[in-house]
C-alpha cells in the first residue's frame, strides 16, 4: 500500500516538477533543485493523493539541518508513520552519502524510528563526469540500467562501484532497515521530448527489519 502510494505520487509529481523547474529553475542543471523546494513540492503532491484514500492523515516537518541543507518530514497515515529525508545531493561523493546516513543515525539515536515505521529518501542529482556520479545509478539501485535505455547516447557512462558499495546493503547493516523500493526517475525532458537521463530523481523506501 505505502509503496504504491509513493510510486503513484512520484509519477504524478512529474508534471509538478516540470512546472517548478520552468518557473524557478531555468538553469536546474547548474545545481539541481534545493531540498526546500523539492521537499515542499513533493509533500504537497503526496498529501493530496493520500487524502483521496484516507481521512486520518498528518504531515509535518520534523527538522531542518542548516549546516547540510537537509530536511526531514513525517507523514502519518492511519497511525502508521513514515519518515521522509530530503538531502542535498549536488554530487554523489562520500560526504553527500554520509549526510543521509548521519540523518538516519540521529533518528535511531533519539529512538524516533519505531518498529512499525517506514523511512523514505528523495533527492536529485545532475550527472557529471566524476566517477562518483558515474557509479551513482548502481550504488542507488543495485543494478546498471537496462541495455535498451539510451544512456550512452546522452553521454552517460554508468559504472559499477569498485568496492561494490550499495545504498540498501549499507542501510540494512547500519540501521536494520530493509529496502522495499529504490528507483531513479527522469522527470525532465530533452527538446525532443525524450527523458533527460542526465537528471536523476532518486527515491528509496525502507521498513524496519528488526524482530
């Protein structure tokens, strides 16, 4: 149920995203979208879809890390809570990844995440020529893109991390959170109306896996 809500929200979010980029981010490829805009826009879309199916819904911002420009929201649906982390992901280097892990670690340390809770991560990334960017697709999803998708035609050469680094495995080991879904979307389009593959919208959903 929760996974389908998020996937449907992300699909519907495509039009919101294009409109937001057109009005506020004419040069989005320079820095990507700020976590402030991304979190606020997606929370609105998610909440609108959730309220079509449920009446007992609460949504609020839990915290904002000013040093790392990272937002954490919560949404409670029928007494089931999901934590939503919106990190700044200008690059895919170790520091950016560690900000995600630090945010989860703090929630765990403060005993915020309960056994029945879920945790979601949403961030964007503009592909560049660094190795960390080239390995991001595999690091996030655990796989390389399907052969038929024309990443190479858009100048994107995805690689497997040398150390077999993997988002889901790391979070499972560190925090006992099992991955339900991890996906990369491409909401923007080229001038030919093809998916702009250099622009990544990265999503992941986890549930507590402790007994």
